[in-house]
C-alpha cells in the first residue's frame, strides 16, 4: 500500500516541486494551502510536512496540536522554514525534524 504524506505549503511552486519529488519516490501526496483542517478530525497520513509560516494557523501550532492528540502523536512531522532559527523552532514545536528552505531534494 502506498504511503500518504500531507504537505501543508502555501507557496504553490514549493508545494508542486516537493510533491513531484515525493511522488517520484512512490508516495501519495495531498497538498493543503493551510492547515486549519488538520485541527479537526481528518484521515491520518503516514507523514506530515508543514511549512512554519502559513495563512491562518501556523505550522508550529498545528504541529503542537497533532503531537498532543492520542491518534496522531506517533506520526512523524517535518517542519519547513526559511528561518535560520528553524532548529530551535522545530524542537519547541515537538516536530521530529526540520528543513531550512531552500533544501536540496536529497535532504527531503
């Protein structure tokens, strides 16, 4: 069965490029431009990739919410940010790993 990734990224260029990279590796990728729906009941993926700066609820707030929920706390979360402070940000948000934009495709 194909693994599913939810990618929350409001920059369509980054979202499309990331989706293509992941699809070529055999993943099914659902793109959301904001993560508001992730605060409610939703179909759980195998991985979340969240941009930190999103319209509405931030990626860090979504991450903290998901990690506090019994049903989703075990799912890995990658935070993406152009901020040079991403290493502190992702630890504070309880994410599993962080990537600073722009990132090479082999890091993903």
